[in-house]
């Protein structure tokens, strides 16, 4: 059974020993990204002889990589896989990632899409067998439970109009990787419930954006998911596409949505015309016959005569 990160012994953060380790760990991380030498990095970390602080090294390595290019992100993954088991034990890796998830809000200040980047690191760590799948189970609720809670929070908010309480409930879900679903569901409610609901929903989304609860990446993802499925929504709300376009313009003008990051919404789909009128079918058949006769005879006067007769019939 995997031991929870909170059960791993933590050193006193103010201790001089820990402060020295933090400084040296930062230096080791920067040198690794500069020289790309896994062996040298492993030796330097091992020589510090304080394995109880290794969780901080994991946190530092990933947090620095999150703000770098793809090359550094891949280097961080490679290093962790190499150090796992031999230099850094599994509980320290587990605790390091736990500390990262706890500090997502702080990381998002410098790295707006920190939540999504960290999600990729966690997924990769699980694939590489340095994090157990139970890590996600301990940090989150099931998708079904999350969606039910999201629906409850939004419905309650539309009933009470209490933005502060709604934003606290959203933060309390502690599922930053899944906040895009809140955005999508909120937008659907705004479209389905009309203008009054739309105003409340936009106010809530703006507040959660301003407070850093839902980051720009998750907001964009939520809008894009609805853009992808807006045609399905038009079955219940025929003008859904137009309403979504209006919401995008309002959100963009308020400064909490980057419209240029969204997928193209595209024009309204034209409805197929169902031509089941008997008179229309009869006219089409006669018109086809007149045209065919003209190509055979070349008699323009006869064609005009037929069309005048049809026009006389249609006027009654």
C-alpha cells in the first residue's frame, strides 16, 4: 500500500541543514540543465547525504522545468527516472509531487498553465512507474463525482447569486486539472437559461479568473470544448452558436479570455430545405420537361408559351 505523502517525515523548514540543502539542490538543478550530465547530478545529490530532503529536490527540479522549454522538461523526466530507487526512494518522489500539487496556485503566478504542465509530468511519472496510479486517486475524486459537484455548485449559484461562496466551493473541489469542465458547464447553463443567467455566469468566471482559481489555460480549454460540441447544443437551443459568439466577445472585452487562442467558431450551419410540397415537385417536373424539349427542338417561342402557362396556373 502506498504511504500518503503527509505521513513521510518532514524536516523543520527553518533548520540550517534544510536551508543548506535547498541552496545546494537549486545549484545542482541549474547545473544539470546546463550540462545535461545525469551521472554527475546523481553523484552530487548522493554526496549531500540527506535523503530525507530529497522530496524538495524533486519539487525543485519539476518546478524549474515547468518554466523552461520542452528540452528541459524531457531532461527532468529522464533524470527522475534515473534517480528513482537508486538515489531517491519512492516515498520522497511521492511527497515531492504532492508538494507540487499543493503549490499549484503559487506556480500559476509565474507559469499560467502550470496546472496543465504538471498534469503532463504526473502522467509521465505514472507511465514511467515512478509514481503509482494511487497518487491520482488520493488527490482527486472520480469524474462522475466531480461533474455532479460542479452541477450542484453552478445550480446553487444561479439560485443564490453568491459569487464568493461559489468561487470558494470551486476552489474547494481541488481538481485544477478538471476546471475546464466547470467552464464548459457554466457556458452551457448561460446559453440554456438566457440573458439573466448569462450575466451571472460571466461574473463568476471573471471572478475565478481574477482570483487565479481557474487559470487561462483551463478557461481556454473549456471554451474550446464547447466550440467543438456547439452543434449538438443547437438541437435544444437553435441560436446557441450566436449566443456563444456573443459570450466570447464579452469575455474577451472584459480581459479574462484570450479570443485569439480559441478554435474558430465558424458560421451558422444552414438547415437543409425539405421540399415536400406537391406543387413544387410538379413545377420541377414540368420545368425539366420544358428544358428537355427546348434542347430537342430549339423552339424558344414554345418554351416561353409553356412558362407563361405555368405562371398563369401558379397565380391561382
